[in-house]
C-alpha cells in the first residue's frame, strides 16, 4: 500500500525538518545523513522538501 501524496509530503516535511533542526542544534556531530527511500516518487518528494527548507533558510 502506497502512502497518499499528502501523507508522503507531511512525512518528508517532518523528517527533513527534524534532521535540519538536529544538525543546527548539534553542529559537527554528524558527517552525513542518509535517507533510505524506496522509490523515485518518494525520493523526489524528499528532494523537493529539502530544497524548500534550504531555500527558506537562505531567504
């Protein structure tokens, strides 16, 4: 069963936000974060969310 697009987007927002917050609160503790994503659609949603959160940081 595939998650609905809204659920997948919400999951990506939470996961990316949590990772971003952790790295900001604990600088230097992680060298890399690896996501295990099981299909291209999920990858694209996470990639889009990461780009969105990174651009909001800059602007």
